[in-house]
């Protein structure tokens, strides 16, 4: 019993235990904050890859419109509902109940 008491009251062991508890729970960069920051970093990396893909698609679309007048006309008709003179445009909205 006395052996265990001397081991548990050892100043080095107590200092080590205190240091571990401090790092895990009370430090400015504790384990819980690190876990949250890693999750946030993962989410940001996913968003980054999504936006990189979107930028590449937009660059490709821009390149097509600069080099191909038919693509420019298609874009204007689809996005801005532009038309040639003498044409009629009919918009068909689908019923959202089906």
C-alpha cells in the first residue's frame, strides 16, 4: 500500500498527469477544438473542390462562347430568353404536383 501511495504522490507523475489534463481539456488548442477544426477543414476542402470544378466549367463555357457563335446564341436564348425578330417564345412550366 505504501508503495502505491509513493508512486501516486510522485511529483513527476503528478506533473505529467496535470500536463496531460491541461493539454486535453484546458489549453487554447485542446483536443475538442482540434477535432472541430479538422471537420471544418474537411468541409472547406470539399467546397474548394466544388468551386474549382464550377470555375473550370465556366471557363469552358466562356471559351465556347468566344469561339463559337452558335454557342453564344444558345446561351443567350436559354439564359436570357432572347429571340430573333419575328419569333415567338413559349415558356412551358411544369406542374410541381406531379
